[in-house]
C-alpha cells in the first residue's frame, strides 16, 4: 500500500487498528515509534545496481495500556515526516516485533490495516542461471499409439 492510499483510508477511520495476516490483532495500545524513509541501494546477483524506497512505520508495544493513537494524530506525524525528511508517496513497509523484528507489507480489510508477509525473490533470474519452471505432466494422462510407440525390433532406436 502506498502512503497516499494509507492516508486516504486513515481519514475515514475513528480508530487505527493493525492486524497480522494470521488474524492476530496488534494490541490497541501500540505506538508508532518511527515514520521514516528507508532506502535500499544494492546490486543483484546479475550485476544490476538497484535502489528501492519505502515509507517505514515501526510499531511498538509498551506497558502503556491506556495509549491509543488517533487517526488525526497519525496523520499529523506523517505530515511532519513528509516535510522534515522528504517522504514521498512510496510503498509502506511496517516493522513489528514478534519472535524477531519482522518486515511486512500493508493492506486494508475494510476495518483494520493488515500486516502482509513479504517474500524474497531473485531479481535477475534470467542472468544467474535459475532454470525456468518445467512443465509438470501426469504420465498416466499421456496417450500413446502403436505408430509412435518404440518397441523392441521396431527400428526406432537404430
């Protein structure tokens, strides 16, 4: 989800709620401790130099059980970050602590923002030798006929 879409959805909400993609709610007393710009500058295994930019939200829980982040307050924090550090309309990446710090994409289910799983991938599959996926065929479904069948003494193997 891009920042503009997040802000648009946030304006229509009375509360800010996040859930993990398995349905587990992020506790309502979470804090957003950072709104930042993350830049990843790298070279892939095929030798191509790449750069990615994300808006980064860091969700954090404390023993501050009465804390609630209102949509208007979060919009103000985002506005300040856009002005202070030049955040643009990039995709959002969320950091959230479970067993370790996880990095998630973001979606919306009509009520809550959903932390979505991110996957690794090879960006240069055509250059680094990864074979293309082979066609999977069920051998039982192959039909053969006497004319294309190789049998002993048929001469097809000479």
